[in-house]
C-alpha cells in the first residue's frame, strides 16, 4: 500500500504551541504599548495648534514637512505644490501593501489564513510607519499675535491755542481760560452734563427710541475712545512733535466709570496733570534754579542718566572727563528738545504736520485721525494742506476735525496819530489833533484822550479831553481830540507831545493806546522869510505889503514887484527889493536871490512868463527858475500862496510854456471860451462863501481867536452878514459884505480840498466838470509843500471891515504855510526809511543828497556815502559795519539819490545817521522793529478750513448705525455755528467754498463727544512661524515632552518600533519554518 504526500504541511506540535504564544505576546505588546501611545500622540498633535492659538503667545504645532515645503530637485526648489507628493506616496504605499498581500497569500497554503494575516499585518504596519516617516512629521514654533486698531489724535499746541478768547479783566489777579484749557476740560468732562448734548439726545430719542445712550454716557471723551481702540497722541505747531505718546485700549474694569470723580486715574489713562504738561508746552524744560549749568541737562535726563551719574560719582577715581562728556551729551539733548518746543509754539503748519503724521501712521490700522485746532495756519501753503488731505484719502484714514476757540468782538482802542505843526513861533497858539480809532466799539462810545506836554526845563503837563467816536464802518469808529496849546511864558525849544487813550473795560490789547514816539514841535522865534510877488501894485498887494512890513518882528519880507521902475520905494531894505525871480536854489542863507532862503511865497496874479521856463536850449543844463520853484515846493516843503487875478492868471490858463506852474496849482483853470462869460458877469453885489466840511478844522480861518472849532467861522459870518438856508447852511442871496469876483475854474484837482466856494447860485457860472459853485479857497499838499489858492485878490475887503480880521487871517495863513514838515530839518538832504518793521525784515534806506547849490550831489565812487545804524540798547552782537557805516550806492536813474539795505533780526528802536558829504549837517532817522508773532497777531479761528479738511460723513461707519440721524444733527449744528462765525468775522464768501456745503466730520467742543461713536474697534490676528523640528529621528523619550522634542534622549523611537515589528515577524517566520 503506497503513501500519498500531504498537500498541506502541518506544523509540528512544538510549533503549533510556540507560534500562537509569540503572536499573542506580540499582539498584547502592540495593544498595550503602541495603541495607547499612538492614541495619545494623535491627541497631542491634534490639539497642539489649538493650544498655541488659544494662548496668544509662542508654542509648537504639528506639520508634515513633505506636504508643506516646496519640492527640490538637485538642491533647487521647484515651483509646484508639495501636495503632489501625496498621490505619489499613496501609489507607492498601495503598491507596497499589494506586495505584502501577494507575498503572504502564497504562504496561506503552508500556514493558513490566520498566521498569514497576522504576519501580513506586521509587515503592513512597518510599511505604514515608513510611509509616515517619509512624510517627515515635525513640529514648528509658532507665535500668535494680534494687531488692534488705533485712533490718532493731533493736538495743536501753538501759541494761539494758549491764548484766551475771554475779554481782558481789569483786576490784575483775574485769570482767563485759554483755548487749550477748554480742550483739557473737554477731554475729562462727563458728557451727560452738557446741555447741547441733552438737546440732541432728546430729539434723536423722540425719532429713534433710546439708541443714543452711549453718546451721552457719563464717561469722559478719552475713556470712550479707549474702549474700542488704543490711542496715539501727537502734538504739532510749526512741525510735528517727533515724540508721540500712546495709551493702550482700556481693560473692561478700567473702562468703567469711577463712582467718585476725584478717584485716582487708572494706570492706563494718565491724569489731567500729565495732559496739561503735554498740551501746554514751555519754550524750555522746567529746570531747577541755582543748579550748575553743567548739570542741568543731567538732571533733566531721567533715571538711566541719573544711575550713570551715580555710578561715576561712587567710583573713587577722577572721572571728570567722563562726567563732562555725559553732561554735554545731555545738555545737547535738552537743547534740541527746547528747540522743538519753541517750534511747536511759534507757528502753525497744518499741512506739513498732518502729512508727516499720516505717512508715519498709514500702516497701523488707523481708524481715524482727530485734529483739535483753531484752524489758523501761520506757516506752510495751501498745496501742502491739500497733499495731506489726499494722503489721508489714499490711506483710507478718515479725518475728524474739532474747532477750538471763539470769535468775540472784543473792544479795542487805537491811537492813530498825533498831528501837530513842525515849527511855531513862541507867541503862537497852535493846535494838536489826536486821532483815535475804535474797533468793535459802539458808534456813540465816549473815550478819554490824555495829552502829555514836555517843555524844555519844565515839569510835564497833561491835558484831558473826552470825545465821542462816530461809526465809520460796520466794525470801526473814529474820532479826534483837538487841543490848543498856548505859550504865555514864551518857552523856546523842542516841545515833546505824547498822547494816550484811556483803555475801555474788557479791552484785549492796550499797547496800541499809546503814541509810539513823541511828536516834536520846534518853538523858535526865527522870522519866517516871505517873498511877495505881484505883477502890479493892486489893493490886495498894498494892504498885504503894509501888514507884513508892520509885522517885521515876525516876517522877513522880500518883494518882487514886476511892474516897478527904478527908484521905487516899498518900505523895506532895498537889497530885498528884487528885480527878478531868485535864480538860485541852495541851502538857507541871507541872500534874497537864493530861493532856499524863503519859507513862504505869496504870488498876487503874477506874470509867470517873467520867470524863465525849461526850453530845448537849456535842457540838461542848470535848472531854470521855474524848475527850482517846483523843487522848492515838492522837495523842500516851501509854502506857496496863489492869488488869482483877471490878467495874468488868464494868460497862465492858456500858455503852453507854463505847464510847470499850472502843475503847482490845486485847481484846473478854465481856458475855454465859456470862461469869458464868467469874467464878464456883473460884479456889483458882494457874495459870501459857502464853507466846505473841512473848513472848521483850519485854524487860520479863525478870525476871532476863539480857539473853539465850532466857532472857527464865526468871524467870517460876522463879516458876510448873510442869511443861510437852515437845512443846507448855504448862502443863496448876496451878502452885506463879501467878495465880488473870482477867476473861472473847470474844477478843483482830485487831490485838493475845497474849503470854500463862491455862493453865487447862477447856473451859468457853475464849474463845467462837476456843475458846482466855483471854488474860492482851495488847499493841497504837492510833494512836501502846502499850496493855498485864493479865487480873487479881494481879501483886503476884510480890512475894510476889521483890521484885526485881515491881520489875523494873513498872519495865521502865512505861519501855517511856513511850518512845513519835520523832514525839512535839513536843507541838504532827505533820509527816507519806513517807520515800523518786524524781525527778519530787510530795511531799505534811500537818501537824497544835495550840494551847496541845492543840486543833486554827485560823488566820486572812491568817496562813498556811509550810513551809520544805531542798534537798540542792550544789543551787543550788532554787525561791525553798522558802527563803521554801511556804504550806500548811487542810483543811476535818479541823480542825487543813494540807497542801501540791511536786515534786522532783533526787536527794538533803531536809529540812523548819515553825514552829508561836504557839510556839517547830519541826516537822521528812526524806526521800530516789532517781534514777529503771527500766532497772536490774528487770533481769529479758521473753522472753514477745518471743515474742508474733515472727511465726508459717509466715509465712516458707526458703532451703532441707528445713531446716524442724531450724528447728522450734531454735524449740522457744528457747521451752522462755523458759518455764523465766518459771517461774524466778515469773511463770508472769502474763507468758505463749495466744499463747505458737504456733510463733513467737523465738530466743535460741544459736539465732539460723538467722535467715539464713529470709531469702532478692529482686531487682526497675526501668525509668525519659527524653526521646524523633525519628530521621527528623536529619542524614545520624545513622548514625555512633545512640546520640546529637542530634549528627547535614547535611541530613535522610529528605529525601536521598526526593530520590534520586524523582529517579531522574523521570529514568527522562523518558528513557522518559513523562508
């Protein structure tokens, strides 16, 4: 009997017992060790990222490096997604699983499905682990952070913000609240207490229900800003302060209102004292007095520097050099800070400051920029401000503007001028007029003017007068006090007159209530040199000559009677009886033929053709007498009295060669044929004069010596004895006494003043230009000299009525015309300079210099004209050339004129001295330099500009959109107040544009509490990835601290697991007697 081989080889008894035991032990080991470990590992990995994110700090997160890092080929990164590795790995993994399955399927015949499945599972686990190792498991250090939105607040801390809008108080101890103090009050004010807000809240609540509660909460403005955003604060003036301060967003407990308002502020929100120091800067840091200057900077340096100083001091060795270097370094820092403080105060440059701020903050999640300012820009340009607005739009940062300040019409009196003659006789009574202007004063405001008189070697005297101001414009009123000074003691010399206006209650500035410099009146008994010219010995000439001869102690008379014959006697020194017009013009002397000798010329209808005029033959040579006469009036302040007549004045109107003479007349002579009608009019009846509005102000018309302005014309009315219309005060009928004729005129020149007109109302004789009655007394200042025109030679008729009237009229008129002006102090030159400048201005000086013959002075370039500048007292750093003399350059286009310039950098009173070459005369001048303070020169806020700067209201979203209607009410309220202020300042249509018609985020301090409602907070998380640490190659202790895998020790855990698995499979195969 044959035996068949067994198709299935069965294991022996030992094998059948051992293999299941080994597999059971191995399975139990895997179940007890690997499964909990893997479960715990998966749990740790799955929660790692969540824990890192929740901690908002630094931690580790799990990742597969193969799926997160870019693939590389030969060391170069490939631009493909790393996730492409995953399908490749799955293909390889499935292939490996297939090989394992195929391998153990063949073993099923030998060991059966149970043993083959167990061994295949071991091999599959090894393959899976190798696949996971190939994916490169690792941990990565991750830092989680967040960026919170911020609000940037820009505070204007310039000098205008430190000023007050409240009126000046009379009490020296009274304090006025500044604009910046108003800002401080607003920052810490509990908003619910404000009546304007309650009105808005009530209106909004009626329409929307109670949705405005937060805008009216009891929290301060700063607290409400910090509830949603952190706060960054900047100061600006002429520049942006480079050192801002920040306040983090308040925690919930800090944001709650304090039960007691006096409680200490939280650590996050500084108290009011801190804000006062920031918003009210001083030019220099407050350093202690009595401390060595070398250590002042160290004391201001802070804790770190103090510790450094202490360490140096405690060191026993000599460390003087190190201490000095430290002190110098700190002093430089303090000086730089002081310069910044000064620039913050001196100017306001909105454009540059905001543009720099926006560029610094554009990348910082700025929810809004809040600008608190009065809007007054004193530096920079409109283009810079426009660029700042464009930058804000580009960065999508809304601008909120808060207008600070108020425009109040504060009373202000200003002393305009003190008017007085430059020269008088000792026996003269002369007027002094003090002009006063009032700003924002009522038209009937009464003010007191005080005139101080300082006489040589006499105690000062004061005179007072109350005047009533009359309104001139909507905001201005003016008036003048008139004092009449007498000199009964015949005191000679320079009288100094100063005036002041008593300040009104509440006046803001009082420095302009005083006269800047005393007005000097020269009281001297020098006779006035008078030249009397007449074409014939008319009655007017005879009575006038007799009066001047009688008053020989007052007048030095010379006569040119054009019709005289040899041997004529005129009751004067024959040397002063001229046979021609003076041909020379030079400095004053006793030569009657020198035109420069005379103070006044009286021309009684002269034949002007007897005075040579410029012709082509003498052009460019010596000046003609007519040219000298014109220069004598215009440049040397000579007084010219012109009396018209029927003969030669008629020829003057028509002679083309007498243009220079006609230029000196204050009237336009009528040369037309219609003038014959006027000259042929009946002249039997006397007519009075109708007075112009300026006549009562002329002291030489006071025939009665009343000294009262209201009675100046009283003597003339007594002489005329004519009824006048009670409404117009015009005489319409012939007078009892008066003047009979006049020379026909086309009219007075535009710059002339008509003091009186001939009263004949006949329309045939009216002036052809203005159709008014013929001018009779006309005055005008031509250049420097006064000119007086009389319509006919009939003033002798005054003497027929009253000899005193005639004498007073001519004495006063001649003295008035001979006083000239104060610049006539030197006859050899004139120094021209402005009266007031500001620091940094360039002073331009011109000098007109004449030689001994009063011709333009021509100097050799080697002999320069030197101008000496006298600086103010206490100025020690004046340029050296000021004392040595600044050279003046000759002006090629103006012979005899020299000019120069220099810059003044300090305020004060300056003097000028220029010695006339070839003469002992010295020209002098004075001027004043004021401190430049544009911040306080104009304190009017410019809310219209702030309104245009603000963003449109539609550009912001609110914390609660239901409150938008109430917000719009607040914005409209602020805009209405802005427009009201613009109208009050008279700038409507000037400061406002079409941009001001839009709804913009412009607020005032009454409505600015709405700003926090427009600034919702925002938080953006940020993730920062650090180093990566592989997990597969770390020691077996890695699972003890998975957050720090680099601390693991022992053999690699992957190797241990693979060895255990492969060893178990190998042992099982051996026991099963598999290959």
